[in-house]
């Protein structure tokens, strides 16, 4: 969304999420893969993250807020089983 928002001034990224991933790592708010596999750790972390992201989505990008419960359910149900092995 940031690249789309910047228009002609975009950075020309690959749009695969590596920039935000490194930003999360640098600010120490990123999740580890092992957190994704833990049903006790991931849902609270998923609820914590959108609080700040929602403000940016709404105020800067005019987008709807994220649903942390939907995010957690999708990752734990769809992605965690694929990543675990």
C-alpha cells in the first residue's frame, strides 16, 4: 500500500514484503516463525499488532481496519500446518 500511495515517488520495491519485515525486525515488533506455530502465543500477538497498523491504514491509506481474530484464525488454520514440517 505504501508503494501505491507514493505513486510516481515510489521506491520501486518488489512488493513482496521484505521492507516491512526488516522494519519490524529493526523496531523489534516482528513475529518469529515459531510464534506462528504456537496457538497460545500467536493470537495475542496478532491482536497487539493491528492497533497501531489500523491507525495508519485508516488515516493515511483510507482503508478498513484489520481483524486480528481473522488473521490469527487464518494463519493458525491455513499456514501453520504448512510451515510446521
